[in-house]
């Protein structure tokens, strides 16, 4: 997936047809923008595996199916506003993880377990910026089979995976495939984008939203979230939010119903070969700051945006802004590297050191991260 500029702390990527599915199927043309508890999480994620050896697909399904649920939602009185998604049991207290877009604005949520028993669920909280939601049921303990989170940071392209969910309402369906790519940037519909997303070719369709993506040890390494499609149905490219993000977001949703994302407050564009030539750079790497949001962490730290426009062969290029080369010592090749670092390693109130190129000289700027504002 190509990347584009946007407001850091979430950035809208290049044009892509993404069908966000679950309660509704929404094939949406996303245009480029310049904007800006107690659980089954191991204490050291990925070091405590439920299974120590790889399993067959049959074994994975048999061990995981009891922990996967169907999520029916009602929005208002119209039948057309009802929908179905998936979810999985998180702990013995009845917390269930699903997608935010499955449950947001729902007036009623019903969870159905493997044996057919259904329960009304309470919405505990959801985070639209990562499309993760938590609901809770007061169900028979015998029905609660928590699934274990694996370590998505250990995934490799080509690794075999499996997905379980309720495509088109067909409960308990399993599909298999491979990890097609890692570190994708996925528009979330919130004005920001989800970083570090897993791409897979496992068949994922409307109704799979919120279901688990599993590795061959039967551990959850992602939550199925979206597909790239012109029809709204599976065409070979699906996306899942990684388990590392789940492990960071879910405990906060359970504890306080929300997660506060860190925010920088800049917009800009990746350095491509044409822009590098215009700016007299040796390498096409880094991120050019075009706009700094007023009263943002970036503004308070003194970051500078572009003040000039230069036209070359009829194309306008921004010029004069800071170029971010690294964050906390990690190289920035493009905006994805900043977003992934924010998602994985940073929280509101943390400091982050940016190495920037300004007026031909390299310098460091320290930013104190603040809470991302709601909306676009």
C-alpha cells in the first residue's frame, strides 16, 4: 500500500478502496489528505505461549473455536441498521474483544457462544483510532474460554496464519493463508490511520470483523479489521490490527473505557526522489514537515513547517520545513516509522527526541507528547 502525508499521531494514507466490515459493510474511497486489568496477556508477551509447538489447522480450530463468538448489533429500529460481526473471549470476567466499528453507536449488542446460548452485552469501551472495542457479558463461566495473545512483533512475511469468524453470518467459519506483508498503514475513518497493520491473504469477508487472526501455535496475533475491495467482498487482501496493539489498548479500555493516544501535531510528506532532488538531498529518506498545528507539542517544541513553494516542471513542491531523520535514535525512512514508534513505544506525557535536518544542519528537538485531539 502506498503511503501519503497526514497528521502525525495517525495519518491518512494514499487512496485505497477499503471495505470496513462488521456491523455494516462500507466500501469507501479514501482520498489522500494532509491532516493530521486482569487478562490473558502474558507478563512478557510472546514468552508465555499456550502451546509450545506448531499445530495443525484442525487442532487450531478445535482449541480456538470455543473462544470465538458471534456479535449481533442493533442500531435504532430499522432492520437495515442491524449487523453481525465477530469477537473473542479475553478473560474469565466476561470481557470480549471485537472491532470498534462493530459496536459503536449500537443500541443493543448480543453475543452468541459456540453452543448457541446468547447474552446481552454491555459496551465497556472502544477506540476508533485502532478500531478495537471491548464488550462484557455475564455468562456461564463454562462458556468463557479466553484465547491467548501471541507476539505479533515476531511475525514474518510468508508465515502461515488462520482466521476464525462469522463471514456473512456463517458462524464459526475458518480460513487460512499467510502473512502477506507487515507494517501497513490503514485509514481508520477517524481522520487518523492505524499503523503497523498486518496484511493477509486469508479469506476475510463481512462478518469477520473483530475475529481473531491466529498463528500456528493457536495464539492471537491480530484482530481482523478490514479488506481492500472494490466490491465490498474479499479479493485477496485483508488487514488485521496486531496483537501488540491489542495488548496496549485493551487494558485501558477495560479500566477506563478509552485510550489516550500520544500526538505530535504536524502534517507533511515523505521524501521521494523528486522531492529529494528539489531539496538538494543525497538520499530520498525522511519526512518533510509542511504544517505545524498551533499549540501542538510540535509547535511548543519549535518545529518548523514549510514556508515556500517551488515549482518544477509544473509541479509544486514544499520547501523550507524541518526534515525528520530519526525518532529516539531510530531511522525515519518515511512516516510509517514515526507512527509505528508512537504506537509501540510511546504514551501521553512521554518525551521523544527528533533528529531533524534544518537549513542544511542536523539538530535534535525534544517533544513532550500530548493527548491526540478527537476528530480530524
